[in-house]
């Protein structure tokens, strides 16, 4: 069923009884051309682009729970392309362009809202660093504006400009950045992939890999039986190390908890996304009125989808430093996602050393905003056995070669960089 104002009106006249399921719930087949482990945004986007761009429709997406139950449904929904290093610049701008036409491509309302992002700076040195990043963006055709204190006051008059410890001197603005509804992105890709023949198999946990006499991966063992495959792609975020270990791989990745928070609904306050430059705090306001915000990682390795109170306190302190008035707002709920932190803070999209197994991992803080581009370039790798031009630097062997993409000096333990 194609969604439109006309289909909505037609369904309304029949009491909304004619809606069909958005995607099927098929039993797994014995064999697929491609099996993708992970039913989050990246896995579903990969399946969609495999079918749409490369005509590979005999594809299964395997999800141990329900689709979107992992990081895809546990993030702060920010989309942006304000990066500064080769590799990241082109890749995230590709993603932004895909975000801008996503709703038309998928025929689904993913609630993409390009309300802008402002990264605040608090010192001359930070201003110079933001100027370099902004100039890099503009050289590559990406929008960027460096705002001074007067311009920031005009854009964000409610901030605390009287704090001598963290003086707000200006900010780097990308107007095309913004937010999108994370659940809707998952559902939109699932529906579009399903329409192209992809099987989305939920409650199907991978428990091992099937290998031939030469060690090549030729399928997976699951809680719903063995499934053979021509190729197997991994897109499991914070579980990357655990799933790769089933194939005998040890990845340069650590798993950490990243907490996120939402407040009670308040009247419209924050026009876009704001990040605090003197600490790790970022905030936007949802369509329901809640403040959606987050900060730094919890300081220990974990696979638990929950965090601890000291980090919660640190995040709230960052918010209070720039917006003291939010101290009167009640926090509604908190949750945690499992971040697959690579050693240079940039992703890995590559063939693995095990024949037949392909990696999509190491997204650190950037997983959600990368969703559409990640799906496109991973589909390209699976279909053609060569990296997409915009993902050519995201190779697994870059750590051995010393070719890291150290965007912020923040890998799994940023204090060591």
C-alpha cells in the first residue's frame, strides 16, 4: 500500500479497517544470497539498498529481538554532517543528502526536521578549531557558518552568557542538520525492504557461524535453525565483538554504555540542536516537547543497556552550565545504548579476514546519523566485493597501517589520545 493523503482519506472513510501490515513476518528459508545480522537501522538500510540499487532481493535480516530494539531505538536522534577529516567528510555528507530525500524514497514519514545544530565554543583556541572544521566543510560543499557572540545571542537568547567559567563566545552552525524519528527510520526501511522481497526475521538470534572445509562462512546457526548464505554481513553495533568472536575474530572495538535522557514536556524552547563545547552535553527538543539530551560514555566496558548515576549527574551539570533554567524541569526517563567504540572513533566497513563475512561496526557516537549512508556503502561492499568510494578509508587494516581517522581524538578511551 502506498501511503499518501489519498490513501489516508480512503482509509478514514472505511473506519481505518483496510490497512495492511507494514511488513511480513516470514519463516526463515533454508538459504539466502545475503544474510544480514542485526535488525537495526544499519541492517535494514543495507537490505533495502541491496534490493533497490543492486537487485539482490533474496536477502534476510536477522534480529534477536524486535527490529529497532537496540541502538536504533536508544539514541538522541541527531543527524548532521559537520565533520572535518578525509573519509568522514564525504561519508557523512552522503548520509545527509540521503536523509534529505529519505521520506520520498521510502514513502514513509521519518519526521526528518532540519532545524540546525550549533556547536558552542568557549575559548579562542576552540574558535580556531571550529573555524578550521567549518572551512573544511565549505571547501567540500557543505554548509557551515561561524557565529560570534552577538550572532549566538540572537539565535539562542536563553543561554547563560554571564558564566565566567564557561564563557559562550560563539558557535559553529550547520543549518541542514537536525533530528529524525529513530523508530520511524527503522519502520520505514523495514517496510521498503519488505516491499522489495527482503525477509525480516525477528526473534532469531545468531548463535554461531557455519563454515566449509576451507573456513569460509557459508551460513549461520540461529535459535530458529541453520540458515545458509552466500554472504553474511554483521551490523550489530555494540554486540560486534561478541558476534565476531563466534567466527574467531578479535576486533579493535570496545563496548561502552552511552546514556540518553528525556525530560517532561515543556513549551517550545530550543529551536535546533545545541552542544556544549566545554563539556560533553548535547540537547534538542522533541515534537512532544521533551528535552532530549545526552553526554559522555560511562567509564567502564559493559553490554548492559543501562548506565550509572555519576554520568547522569555530569550530563545534567553540563546542561545547567549553559541553561540554568532547566534545573526546574523534571527528568522523565533515562536509557542506555551499547556503543561499539573503535580505537580511532571512526567506523569499520570492510571484508573481514574470514572469507564470506563482512563487517559494519565501530560507529561510536555516530551510528544514527550515518544510517542511510551506512546502508548504501555496506550494500555496495556486499554486492560488489569492493568498498564504496565514500567508505574507502574505513578499512579494518588501517590500525595496522597507522592510517587512523582520529576525528576528535576519542576512541574507546579518549583520555589516552
